[in-house]
C-alpha cells in the first residue's frame, strides 16, 4: 500500500492530502500484514484508510480543524457523523 501512495504522489493529479503520518500508518499496517486501501473513495468521501473488516481509519491532521483551534471544520464534522 505504501507503493500505491508513492506512485500516486508522482502523478500530477494526485491527492495532495497524503501526509507523512498516513505513510507511517500505512507502513505499520503493512508490517502487521493488515490489508488496507489508501485514499479510498466511499460515496462522496475519500477515506484515509479502509480495512477489509468494513473499518475506516481517518487521520485528522491540521486540515481537518479550523485555524489555531481544536474544532473540526464543518466538512470534517459532517464526515465523522455520517461515517
């Protein structure tokens, strides 16, 4: 899965939201032998990771919060409620 992220990052239309933390987490999943999909589109959302057990993992970096606060943006809050 880390290879998927790296190859996607080389493309000009790649999603710029893949963070170092997401890369680290993907490597950790790989070491555990845990199959996962990265930046997986589910309905109108793109999830950071999905696992085959119908589990979604979101890495809430700074873009998920209003500037200089710990308050989720409306978009992130809605996504969390829906999922």
